[in-house]
C-alpha cells in the first residue's frame, strides 16, 4: 500500500464485499467529471484503486514537463496516454478523425484516493477535507444495506463496422504485400465498430463487463464527457523503484467448452509457430525500446511464451524487465517505449505509418495506456484494449479490436480473431 506525505489517511480493516465497494465508488463517478477506478480482479497488490475529483491537472504532451508536474505535486496522479501521442514522439502525423475526443495526454491530481489492499481500506485526503473524507470513508466502509441503483443499458442490438469483411481482407492483403517486400515484419492492424447510443450507461456497462471478463487491468475512467470502459488483460509498463517491467501480449485462442478441450487449446496456442513468431518479434521490439533507458546489460526476458487464461480467451504473454539508468526518469521510460510494441509492430515507426494509411480511423485512447503515478514516482499502466470509448455529449460509442499481421497470417483467420476479442464487448452492449 502506497502513502503520500502530503495527505492524511483514514484506514481500517475491510470485511465487506469488494463488489459492493466498487459499486459505491462507481456511484461517486456520477457527480465528478474526473474519475478513475482500477480493478486488478485479484491479480495485483491493490484489489481496487480509485482517484476522483480534481485538485489540478496536466495535458501538455511533453514527457519532460509531465515529470516536472509530478515532481511539483509529489502526489498521486491518474491519467492516460492516447495512441496519437506518437505524433509528438516520432515524426508522424494523422489525417484520420476521432469519434470520441480524448486528449492525447491527460493526468490529474485527485482530491480523494481510495485503495483496497491486503484487506485494508484506506482513504487519502488533503488538508481541509477531513470532514468530507470522514463522511465518505464511513459510507464506503459500512456494510451494504441496499442495492445501489444503476440505470440499465438499453441493448444496442446493431453496431456499424468501419470496414466490411471484404474491405478488411483487402487491407490485410495489402499489408501482407508490404511484409513480403520487407517494409515491415509485423503490424498490429485494428478495426472499429461504432454507434450513436445516447442511452448508453458507462457505469452499468463496466459492472457487467468486469463480472464477465475479470481482467487484471480493468478500468472505469472519466474525463469530462469522455468515458472509457476497459477490460484489459495487458500491462504496458510498470515501474517499481528502478525496476521497469513490460508484459506484451501476442497470441490468442478461445476457451474450450470443457476442461479437456481447454487444455488442448492451451497447448495448441503454446506450440503454434505463427503465434510464437508474433510474440518473439514484439519481445525483441520491447527489449530494444527498454535498452534506450536501461542500465547496461540489465534488459532480460523474465518469461517467454507464458500462457495465461482469462474468462473468454487464452493469451500468450511474455515479460521483459530492465533496470532504469541512473540519468533517466520514469517519464523517460514512457517516452522511449510508447506506443507499446504489441499495438504497433516492427519496425515500429514504419508499422505505425502503414496502420495510419490502412485503418481509416483515429484510435484515440484505444491502444494507448491508462494508469497512475504513485507519490514516490512509481507507476503502472495498462494497454487500452477490450474497451469501449464513449462521448456522452455526442452519444458516440466506439469499440476497436486488432490483431498482429505477420508473413504467416491468413486474413480470414485474423478477422475471426478480431471478432473473438470483441465478443464480450458485444455481449454487454446487447449486439446480436
């Protein structure tokens, strides 16, 4: 559990349901335009971490100034890095438009921070907020006496695709020709589904999706009228002291209908030469990115081709670690590695150029990162996948999925993989 020297804390043993606490916190999101709820679903040090209301914020897409902003506040920061921050890191540009409108970078210092870790509930507050903090803490810690009401989602039923199946196959074949010419070795190619859905209820959707997916990097996030409902299984980058860790995912297969089939599918994924090739190429890319800010000789692969099981899919995940060089900050590590290799390709810059040319949409927060800085400068960020973006002012809803295209890709199979990844999101939206 992290503590902040500029905050006072209320804390107590927590014996209630984590789901009830999550519902209470989501209820608070109705009344504040800045809100972040992160749920590890039992896989992290913190079971829940939440920051809401705003003391100040930062949205300049400059990593050096981001480091200065954290140093000035020495407090918790919650926020995101959107995919098109790439244009500020590399000589890239975008002509595509976004349906949602998340800023390229945004972090805020919250008025209140709640953490559930190791059976202890804590609430951090700033000087002058003790009365309000006590009221909130007593509410959060009290046994649930009734169901918190969330407006139900109206089933969407129909959602539009940014490209037809035939167009998708044509675009993948175009990318395969680039691979054959040696322009790239791998690219993460994404497609969008979208709708106008003014009745969408982000909090209710998150509750349902989180129960269904139980993802280790689940998140509910609000910046003004923009919402993110996220069930990500993937860590982008974590900093603990001088240790940096990244866990790229490449390789997906469905869950089996019974235990025997499930085990066979796991072995099939582990032994699939195409999936292993995809994974190792991105591992090499991550190693290269980390080497730019790592102490000499410290970059190493802690786990290669790990098979992890989630509610709807098995995934192939590798873990790459490094020691941060003495003259580099955490912000330097983010700049050196963003956007993450698993959502771009190799070579990275050329892959991003081709993605821009072929996808036809602006990814926005999708394939960006959401997370937090601790008061001491550590951080943890997910990869924004398996997510729904929503602009409440416009009623615009966007859902994106992607897959890695390599020399061995079969376009029809890649399309099916995208639909598999979208299934849980379609289910909670009521798409038939």
